[in-house]
C-alpha cells in the first residue's frame, strides 16, 4: 500500500499532538512519539485487530508500549481511533477513553493521560509500563495466554482465541535485564504470536547510547532464536507494513523488528537528545517543526476531521467487523460447548468455575505436622483440578516450592504442548513475575513460586501487580532462618517487611495446614489484589482446632487462637506462620505457671487492618499493653501492634549457617525465651 497524503496527515497529527501536549505540560518526552509515529500508525490503522468500541473484546490483538515514557504516542492513537471507555463492571460507556481535553491536561491530576500508561485508569492501555523492559516482559505473558487459551477453548470450526501481541520499546528496554530474561523464554516457547518493535534511536537520558551500550541486538536475538527483521527508515510505512506482514506469516518463533529512527525537529537533520527524554521542544522549535510538516504553525491540538474518519475507516471498521464475527461465532459456541462458553465468560469477569472448592482438604490434628509448602501443594492441587484456568509454575524451584500440579492431564506448558498447566520459567525470577502480570491481564489466574529471599529479584514486577490491582498469586517458600544451613544469603529477614510495605499487596503467612486451606480459599476469591503466600520448608504442627479457634479466622487477618479462661489476659502473644505454634507452647507453659495469656494468630496485617475497629480492639484490647510479637524476620513494623510498652522477638541481624534448632536457640525463638519475656511483662 503506497503512502497517501492522508497517511502522512495522520502521522503528523500524532506528532503534533505529542509536541503540543508535552509543551503545555512543560514535562514529558516528545521525541519517541514523533519518531515512532509512522510505525505505530501503520500497525494500528493497517493491521491491528482491535475494536475501539469494545477495547476489552477477548480476542483483540494487544499493543504494549514498553517505552512508557513515550505515552503520548499511545494517547494520540487512543484518541484518534476513538477508543471508548470501559467501567470497572466491564461495561462500555460510550464516551471516549481519551478526550482532547485529557490530552491538553497531559500529566495533570485526574487526566486520563498520566506520565506513563496506567492500566485500569485509561481504557485501551493493556498494562502499566513505567520501569523500562516491563512492557516487553509482560507481553510474553500475554502471548503465552493466547496460546494457552487457544488450546483450551478452540474447537473445530470455533477459533475463539488466536490474537497477536505487539510491544514497542527502545534502547532502555533492551538494556534492562528483565527483557533479556523474557526474550530468552519467549524464544524457547516458540511464541510466534509475539512481535517486539525496537526503536533503535541510540538515545538515552545521558546522551548517545555509545556511552554505555554497544550490544549487537540483532545477533543477540538471533542467538535467542528469534526471527529478526530490520527497517532502515521508520518513515517508510510500506517497508514497515511488510515487516509486520512477515511477522504474521512466521509460525515457528517470535519476531523482533529493529526500526532505525532519527528524531528530527525544526531544522533538517537536527537531533536533540533532551527532547527525546524528558524536555519539551520549546515554542519556537515547535513552530519550525510544524512548518516542516506543512502544518499550521500556530495551531495547537489540531485534529483534522479527515484523520478521524481515516482511522474510523481503518482500525475502526476492521476491528468492528472482526469483533462482530467473533461474537456471532460465540453465540454458536455457547450452544455447542456450553461448559467452555461458561468458563470463557467467567474467566473474563474474574469469576470462578462452579465447585472449585469442593475438594479442599481439612487436615487432622498432628503434633508432628507438615510443612506449609507441602500442605499448600495438596490444597493447590485439590483446587486446580476443578479450576481449569488456575495455572502457574516456578523459577526453577518447583521441587522445593512444591507447586507442581500432579493430577492427571495437568501437563507441562511447552512449545510442543501449549495446553500444559505447569510452567517452567527457568532461573528468571523477575521475568516470571512480569509474565504472571501478562497472564493475569489476560484474565487467567496465574501463580508463580520462588524462595522468599528472591522476591528481591522480582520486586519491580510485583509492585506493578499491586499498582494495576490484578490478582497475581506469588508463592514464597523457605520463609525464614528455618532454611538453616543455607545461611544468611538464603535466609529472608527484611523481605516480608518489603512486601507488607507495598500498597494493595496482601501478605498471608499461615501457621498450619488448616490455615493454608483457609488462605487458598481466600486467595481464589480475590479479584483485584495480588497475594504473597509465605510458606515454610520445615514441618509445622497441625493444631487441634477443637481445642483452639477455627482456622477460618484467617480471613480477618488476625484472630484469638487461644485465650485466658476469663478472657482477661495479662499478656498477649502475637505470632505468624511457624512461630504461632511456638506461641501456643509458651501459652501452655504460662498457663501451668498461673500466668494468663492470649495467643493471636496474625497471618495478615493487611486483612486485619481492613476489619472494623471494634473487632481489632476485641483481638488486641488497647488496655492490654503487655504484648509480644514473635516472627523469624525483621521486627520492623511490629511496633504498630505491640505498642511502645510491648516487645518484639525477631531478627535484628542477618541469619547464620547452622541447623535450625541451633539458630532458634541463638536468636531467641524458644519456648523458654518467650515465657521469660512474658513473665517479665506480667510481673510489671
């Protein structure tokens, strides 16, 4: 298709909107939107299968802007394509997702055009992209989801899922390690529905990339096993289109399109790295640039009517036709495959299948007990066999984290078997977490497991789960100095503090097998909160729930597990996870010695804070200031619950390499120490 005057007018509309918005905000990045406008325009108006009227249509192609600082490129496209807003109930509202007023208020409070694209805030934004490389890595999860859903839902004559995923990034995205992790796995899985576009403009904030970056990206990706194409001129829309068509015909590997771009402004061949990364062009430079485009140099936020119509005739018509055909096919699908149709609808609404909880085990009292990673494996398998889109895996640790699905038909997700439900992410903690985000954004229920200590490697993606309010399940095992001989490098101390500090994250550290069951029941019913499930390697006694309170108290974050006979304790012992049974043993010893104690199991600070004040005060009465928290981790934050007169038994240093019992004695996690501290308080 030869480039027409209307093509160029559309491209220049994208460019001038970006220039004007950044200038008015006096903040932002105009360079990449200007340079990549021809590439993005070609993809959107000639190829992308996306219906602007229904931007959450399940089988739409996904476009991810990994170079999130170039957000005005995406906002311009959303506006020109006429993408409609969708509310939290998944209802299309009829109004534009991005209005011209939103663009005029770029980077201002309450505008739908924040500095970086934000999922759930602006309809048409497929994922939040701020940290570079995250968009690329998340797009791998979306491509995996397309492949998995195609094997689960597609039937002869009913091709319900076959969407492609496009992600556009730049030099910064390529430098970040997470993109390399994700690219390696994408090639291994032969995700031919994945296309990355690399804006090869040799510019970062400090200047030319030659300062710090000399990788041969083409060779790197060929080594991974990608199909690599090169477009020598970003402005040649016909060559750009041909590259996308080649991607569409490639069936055995993902595609990287390297686009050589040059950010030119008012004067021919002028290049300004500051405008590429973080500064407006300035009024005079904008006038010169518009003059070069043949644009009215004094016009601001100009959108010619014929450009809107051109997008309506392109992506608008193509997307509407594709969606209408899919919806018609879905009506037939519901008649032929009612169970799968029901699952498809439930999945899209983040609802659960009927009967998912029917086999969740209840564990008998057992003084010897079972590690919570082992009880979790039993519960996870009991749920997953009745919850088809609960899928996940591990960063090469499934034998240790006990997250493998073992029931018949679970299988491994591989290039030769996209139906598998066990994922092997390799030693790629960061990319795994980003991929989980992509799976969740595609409405699957993903979980990923690793040792708690390695949450440090994954935290960038974990934080985005919380920002986006998506229900990713993070399973962290080896949760304390209980890993013993592995030593300080593998013994998490501050990691729970870090996870608890993330707004919107819910951390659950169950104390025994039945709290694990209660935790999983809670997890599966969440729709908008990421979960950190913290589990032990060592065995935990399964408490006698006829003697102590029911494990269902977990859903309230903290509950009275054992109490003084008159419910008027002299001291309150608060424990989480493996330390709750220690508190119970101390409670029984104190009871024999005539000291009235209460044990509070507190698996989740966050859930406890969500409870009414009256309930919280019934568990931790303000008048009772003798309180001791016991947790094999940093004491940071526990002052909230023990108060200024209380005491925290925890870790003030890193751990040590030794058998568990020696470590417990060294660091004070013994019945004798807890009892001594409690008696000291009671005596006051």
